[in-house]
C-alpha cells in the first residue's frame, strides 16, 4: 500500500528526441493545462473534444470548475466575444486566454486554502472575485 502511494506521488519524466525533459501527463487537469499552454486560447468545448475519452466521471464539470478557478486567480482571462455555438439558441462558448504561463506542471487548485499553486514556479495565486 505504501509503495503504491509513493509511485503515484512521483512525477514521471520522459526525454524527448532533442534531449529536453518533459512531464508525462496522466490526469485530466494536467492534460487540459498542457493544451492551454500550447494553444494559448481555447474554449471548454474545444478542450473536451480533445480530452474526453469517456473514462472520467463528469469530465465537463471537472474541467469547467478548474478553468473558472484559474480565471479567478488571474491565470486565465475571458475574451469579450464568444465563439458561436452549434445550436440555434446557443449563446456561444466562452473563450479563455492564457495570461500567466505557470510552467510545465499544471497549477493545483487548493480549495481549502482558496488558492492556485504553481509547482513549477512555487508561486501561490489567491483566488479573487465572488464567494471569497
């Protein structure tokens, strides 16, 4: 049991062909962060089209809450205009822009401390906005 816990807490690193180290991402939020860093702009629906493989329970809600927490911390911002939706009565999809690139490792949402912690930089971003 202890060995299994230690294996899950270790970070997996892989070497790319050019010799650079990179993290192997496995969790839904880590993969969402990787896509956010590469695209610099995305929608929740765009992320779900790329990420959702049906293995996660309520992946849409999970990633949506994570994006809103990153927005409240100032790491992401909402665009003024929405991307048009596919439905006739759709209000469109919210576009998120990456404002602060916190590094290779995905920021961790610490709900109890009301902050986002960036392990790559060691910086904690307090959550601002409503309900705080």
